[in-house]
């Protein structure tokens, strides 16, 4: 029996770290292995079309990489873009509208790009029947994405004091979110 193709959803920061070979800060070897798996038909990497706006040409520090659009063309369908449809945007609005607090902390918001990424991933699972194995991101409130004012994606549930039962918050809480660490790392 053949192994099931794994489905991963990547936040824009994963692509940026991979395309810029940011080995000093992230596990780029795992990102490379996920990309290889996708190219070899062992995995599918999904993302939202908002990545096309988030991964700006100025983010491409290495001249050999080209643009994100060129990267997508080179992937020959191994990375799948999901359009941010009106229903996805409505859900993203609900995610942004929630009141996020952690213990006695000052409230935070969910950034618009993060809300769209999460809404797209949940749409793929709930409405398109894609079995997402993991939502990959580096957004833990540190260097990537978080400005100290937005809800970190990896620790989202910690910012849901009093709203864990909310239908929108609970969808994100149930979503498997993790840093992209390959489950079967290659040894050098």
C-alpha cells in the first residue's frame, strides 16, 4: 500500500526563509526536504494567494532565486495556491474581530494576512476536503511576523482567554500549527 501524500499549508514566512536560505535563523534543511517531497509527489504544499502580495520582490535577497512567481512556475504544481474567495475573506474578518487576550495581558489582534492564511487553510480542510497534516509557520511572536501587537500563530490558543468555545477561535485552536520541522530529517 502506498503512503498517503502529505498536505502542508505554508505561511509566507516559510517561503521567505527557504527562498533566502536563512539558515542562520531557521531550519532551512527541513524546508528543502519538504520542497523535495513536494517535487517528488510525496507531499503537497498549499498556501493562500495572499502570499503573492506578502512575498514582495524586495524580499528576494539572493539574485539566483528570482521572484516568488518564478519559484511557483518552477515548482510545476507541487505548491498549490488557493484563492482568497469572498467566503474566506468573511471568515478572516470573523477571526480578526475576536478579542484576543492572554491572562492579564493587554489585548492583541490577529493580523489581516494571518487571518487570511488561517481562513484559507481552514477552508481547504472544511470545504474542499483537503486533509491538512500541518499549518507551517515560524510566527511564534519573535522575529517573523509578530510586532508585539499581533497574535502569534504558533501560540494562538494562549491568546484565546474566554473565547476557546467560540466557533471561529476553536477552528484555529484545533488546526495543527507547528514550525516546519521535517518528521524524517536527512542526515548530512
